[in-house]
C-alpha cells in the first residue's frame, strides 16, 4: 500500500472496500498509499466524511491489516472474507439469514466479524435476541479457531458431510439433516432461522437437550421423543466438547470461551441476572487496537472488541484438525458435559 498512487487508492476504496460513496472526498484529500496508511479515526470522519461508525471501523481494520503487511506479515486470512460472503454465505451457515440486510448495509466483512461485541450486534445490526447474539459470537469464535481460513473451514465440513463427526464445524443446514437422520424429521424445519449450528452446540455450555428440544418445537409432553434426543445429543456432542478443549490447549488459546447462561432456548442459570450484557461477550484475549483508535470503556471495562481491532490471526498459527471417532476424551473444564 505504501507505493500506491492516488488512482490505486481510489480503486481500492471502490472495488475492494465497496465504498464508492467516499471516493470524491478521498480524491481530494488522499493522494497516496502512504497517506492512507497513516489515517486516524478522526481523519476518516472529518477528512473523508465517513460518518458511519461501522464504516470507519471497516476502514481502520483494513488499514491496520495493510500496515502489518508492510512489515512482511502478509494480509490476514480474514481479508479474503468480503461483506457479500458474510451477509449471504456465513449468516446462512449459522442459521441467521434474516440479518443479511443489516450486515450488508454496514459492509461487515471478515475483519469486522472479529471485532464485533454484543453491543455492536444490538446497536448497529438489530440483533436483539440474546441467543442470536450468542450464536453469532460463537460462529465468529469458530472462525478464529481456524485462523479465519475459509478453505480450511470448507475442507473440514466436507469431511463430515456424510458422517456424523466433527459437529463443531456443522452449519445450521447440516444440523437439520442430522435431526432428520435420527428420525425426528417432523421437527427439523423448526431450526430454520434459529441460529442453531455446530459451534453453539459444542462451545456454549448452556446449550443442552432442553435447548435443542425447544428449538425443534418438541412439546414437553413428548417424553420419549425427548429421551431419544438426549441419547443422540450425548453421542454427538460430549466427545466434541472434550475435543474442543484439547484444540484450545494445543493452539495456545487458553480455555474455550465462556458465555453467560442466558439462553433464550433453554433455562437461564440463577446467576445470569448478576451479570451485565457486556459480560455476555466472549471472553477473549486482549490485544492492541489500531493506531488512532481509543475505544471508550464503560464501567471500567474495555468494550471495544470481540477479540481486537487490527489483530487478526496470521498464517503462522495452525488450525484445529478435524475430530474423529475414537479420539481420547478428557475432562472439559468449563463445560458441563452432563447437562446434555
């Protein structure tokens, strides 16, 4: 980017960033890639007229990514996830296509996904249901585990397309097919637009059989059907949760994310009311925000990011391998396997 001329900067803004609305101000103020690399949040708002906080964030994250690339690190894998892919493919995969228009309007791309908080989801993207927020954040957590590598994600999904293995990477559509395969096909359509996908089944400790039964619309009176679901869920999820713990430890990511037990599909824990909504975000590693950005913390807590602006994983980290049957099962701290 540092060797770009004005024309290249404008082409990047229009084609790559999908922001033609800012080209006029850019042509008047940004004459080279070096200038672009040095822009701050105030520069974007006052100099380029980028009044949308989400659009400014998208530009900040992209500039930070290119700034890192200048040091030889290369662009992050998330740079290959444009806003069209996020709004159409990814939201469909996590079972929440109803939010596609909001994500598209705010041009949410892969870099932005890594920065989203519950507050962002509610304030900017109209995601008010707590379970839907959790679904999106855990879908992002899965991307983080795979280094935001779309090809790696598709490869793992392909390996379990016809086998009931590695549910961590299952899409909502794959979960629906599993429901049909365990002879509950009359309830499978209940998962449409529900936000139920593999990552929330495996990584959310509060997602249990009651949660799944409620999502499927299985009446409480159908005790034997629910008992059947209990056994199938145990068989599918328990070993996957243990495997996720091992993957976190092997990748040096600490322990799996902990979400509040505020689950609109299941029963919230008695302690849920003692926490604020901000504590419901995934607890992730704190790292440096991009230059020129000073997020304000409320109540003493930094609410700026889901992981952090401009700190996307690079290619040096190995992604988690697919799980297979017969893998050793160890204790999963932080997830109550017996809840299933």
